[in-house]
C-alpha cells in the first residue's frame, strides 16, 4: 500500500527582481510504499532539496500533488501545516538541530510537548526508544557534552518519538565520521525493519546503499531508479556508484 504519492510535481521560482523563472522541479512522480526505505540522490542544483522541502511541507509546489496516506498536504492551509508536520512527519537533519539549553531528554520530548502529550505517555515512549538507540546514559546530558554520533542518535529519537508515518532524513551522515555514520545507518536499517517508512536525501553512495530503493534526480526530473533486490550493501553500492558516474557524464554532455 502506498503511503506517499507524488504526482506531477512542479516547482518554479522567480528571481529576486521578478524577471527570469527557474524550474527547480518538472513533472516529478513516484510512490513510496508503507515500510519502504527510499534514498534520493542527485548533484547540487538537481532539485532534490526542493523536493525534500515540499515533502516536509516546508514549501508548496507550483503544480502537482503530494499525498500522505491519501491526504493532499500540499494544499493545506498555513494554519494547519505545522500540526500536520508534527503529527505525521519525523525529521533528522545533517546538523542535528538540538537546543543546547535543553537536556538530551528534553530535546527528544520537544515535539510531544508542543502537541500537549501527557508526561506519563512521553516517558513510556522514551524509555524503550532510548534503550534501542543506546542513549539511556545520555538523557540528562546537554548536546554540547556528547559526540556528533550521539547527537544524531538523539535526533533520531526525537524524530521517532511521535511515531511518524514518514521519517525524513536530510544528509543524516553529513556531519559524522565514518564510524558514527556506520552506526547511524545500522540504526536506520533496524528502524526500517521494524516497519518505519524512511525517505533519505543524501550525497553519499554508502548511505544510499543501505536503502531498498534509490531515486536519482537530475535537472529537476527523475532520471533513474534502482531497486536493491537481493543485493548486499556492497553490491548495491557498486550499482549506485556506476549510476552516479553515468549521471555525471550525462550532465557533462547536456
């Protein structure tokens, strides 16, 4: 069953002086099944960040629709968008976006606090999540007292504690060293195996190789997609790297 449907998405920006128009996305269509793990890749300027912003309900398309569990949230009123994001979407960012004046625990609780969730329920959700992500001993610490990898695991906990329909990750390994990146990607795979739908935007072929499908964006359009099938991470990584090479050569020839 499709949980996310993107149909004929188009986004046009006007230059600051209102002159020329820039077409960031053109007729982008794809679906994401419940429990899928999709990675989106593309070079800088390809349109993938614009696409992510629309999927995160942070921007509106010029044309087309985005349906999450059958609801067209691309047309929601501004007054209801924030609640929709909070109730349906989880976010993991490259730079963590943790508040240094809050403990790790309070950072994780924040989206539930904003939705007036009962404190007992907040605790019931946090404890198993903290154990699963290996951050039980960090909950009373502040972000500046823990490592980058630990911050990102806290950010994942904050994204998951609302039990979102869709987890969106924007370059989640971009600020991490290789060891912390590997640990985070292991967590993503484990979270996905538990049934969580994940959509990740990344420049990293290594990160994308942990997904079940990779969508390649070029010049605002879906250029190609790969399915993992029975491939190991290593074999899938090779196929992704080959496609990125072809993508780059195609761009040079354009």
